[in-house]
C-alpha cells in the first residue's frame, strides 16, 4: 500500500481537458460520512486484521478522491467507546469484536486515518455521538472500564439503549473531557456531532429523566420540563464549543441534525413540512439558537428525502435552512444510500436525484455544499453514481469553504517549485511554505487568460510535495504551464507560484 497514493496521483494528474467550468464552484463542501457503528462502513466487520483494516480505510479514502470529495467525516465514538487511543473510554467493539480489546498489533486508527487524509489532501472531521452509551443493552459488548460500569448513576435506559442522562452536569463534563482529549492530541479539522441528542421518541414511553430534573431544575418548573431538556442540550453545546476553541481555535464544531427543525403548523417560523418528529419538539435540540449564538460553526441538516416529497420536500427544507442560517455555514446531508433501481420511490431509481439536489444547492444562497451518507455507497457505486457525478456535477475538484467563525490561519506560498522533463514524463516538485497543510496544482494553456479561481484549471489537490505525469497533447510543457499554491488548515489559499523548468 505504500506506493498506492503516488501511483494514483501519477495516473490522475494530467488526464483533464479544459472545457466549460463556469458552473463548477471552486469552493464547495463535498464530504462523505464513514460510519463505524454496527460496522456500517468501516471496518466492514469487527475483528479484521490490522492490515485489512488499514487497507479498507485506504480504499475508502481513495474512493473519496475518485468521487472528487474533499472531506471525510469519520465516526470515532459511536457509543461511548473509541476508535483511537483513549484513557477515558474503551476500544470499540466494532473495531476488534470485543469492547475494551485493543487492535493487535497495536495501532491508532484515528492517527492512521489523519495521516492518510493528509497525503490525499482531504479534510478530516471526526464524528462523535454525544449521549449513546450502550447501543443494545441485551447484546452489546460492555467492558469493565466503560463509564457505565464506573458511574452507573450517570446513565438511563430508554428502549434497548443506554444513554448518558443529559440532565446531569457530570455527563456534560465527561463528554467535554473526551472532546478536549481529541482536540489536544490529534490533527483534526472539525468535531462533528450527529442528530442523536435526546433519543427519538418511543411511543407511549417517557424518557426517564425525572430524578435528574428534581435534582437539577435550574429554576425550571414542572410545566417547563421540555424547556429544561432543551436547556440541557444548550449547555453541552456551549460547553463543547468553549472547550474546542480554548484548546485549538482553528478547529470547527459542526452539527448534523435531523432535517426538520419544527413543522410550520406547530410554529409559523418552521418549515412547510409534516415530519413525525422534529429537532426542537422531540430531540430537544434548538439548533437555531446554537447558530444565532455562534456556538456551532456549521450545520448539516440530514435531508434524506427527494425533491417533491409531499411531507418533507428536499427543495423546501434546503431553502428553509438557507433562510435560517444566521451566519452559520449550511451544508445539506444527502442520501447516497437510497439510490436503488428497485426503490419503491421512483426518484431514487436514478442518480439524477443526487445531481438535481447538487444543482439546486448551487442556486440557494447559503448552501455551501453537501455531505453524503454513507461511504459504503461509494464502494457499491449504485446506478453508476460515480460516473454520473464526475461527468455532470463534480467534473473538477473543489476546495472546502473557508469558515470565518473559526480563527484563521494564513498560508504562505510554496517555495522552490521546479519542473523536470525527462523520458516522456513531467516531474513537478516543490517545498512547503509556512502553514501549508496541502497543495493545489493548476494547469494553464500558454497564451490564454489564467485564473486560479476557475475550478477547471485545478489539476490535483494533494498533501504530497511532488508528482509525476505523462507528457501528451494535454500536458506538454510547450503548450501548458503549471502553478502551485499552499492551503492552510483553515483552507486559506496562498498566492500561486510558477514552476520553473530545470
């Protein structure tokens, strides 16, 4: 696997032909979720050898590049467990098969993934579930060093799942410690939380937090218990944001909530939808408050429905979130997993649905891109999705948006950019400038106007410092010249530097 990235980049560097690029934004979030819970995406099953685990992750990251993604969202804490070294929580059962059992030979999947992302020029957002403690209390593996064994008083059972009790300050402090540990020790671009705050309601079953309410009412009266629950979640979101920014102000904090905040028939400010459950009323997640207060840096509503769906229309919901951004970056969560030629819903029998959603996003002012669930769909390539996307909507690579809610890092230009032409190959080399996380290579036709703002001129986004390509009619240095820029950890791009021929 050591030379795999170099080979892929060498093959892919000089294949593009410059055609119309005006419809292709240079800045656009293109992310894919890599889910570890229940082995949805990675690893494909528990107990794989370390070599196979690494191979599978590299294959997923290579696929992300082939689909022209620029970000991956890796689930490292699915159920108060860890897919990384942690002194606070046990190794995940979905990694080794038994919770608390370390990989053998020992390695750190998060560190490995961070290194592999950097080589490929991919941003890495790490995904944590805030409250889920034991996914299935009847069947899940629970180790002796799991917090539920050490502090059973922090947890409640609802249905078959055990959760941190959101009403206890101890649980908020524990989750904040976990996040602080990650931000201190790993080079990640964002902390990402999903939609599971208070769990989705179970019919005729009340969430068992009355004792916590009586112990910590914080001035809320019994008739305001739902407001108290929302305040519990507000408290942890603010605490997490404060924690992240105090340690590393360059790291983003993003939330991927359920697609509907509130239905309009309940609240006039809600969306024209009829969702059975909503963030505000059922999950006690007041997302808009977090956006208004600046407690989160981006929001990715999971709009896993098609354009034109009667009770939850993708177009209506995306537009609603855009109009309620409050200065927060908005990306849409979209459903790769629903594509199926046998789907009962006609819209999902063709990859055109995803294409239509992307094109629609580009017409909505505050939508900055997409995040897709989930990575295994890239493996399956349903209905030739990859070919459709890379031909129609992701023809060129794009850089992630710059998030101005975080403290910015300025990138200086790379240095010593040089080009060698020998034996039918072009060898480009350069050295990193200050604050260069990854690099963008550009190709321009001699004698034609050149702009690094046009995505069509991007040849490759990479974390490496050299690349080799074949000389042909689309790459020949007599016809084309090349430039490189450096990009910082906050996706600020440097000025461009010409390659000089040696």
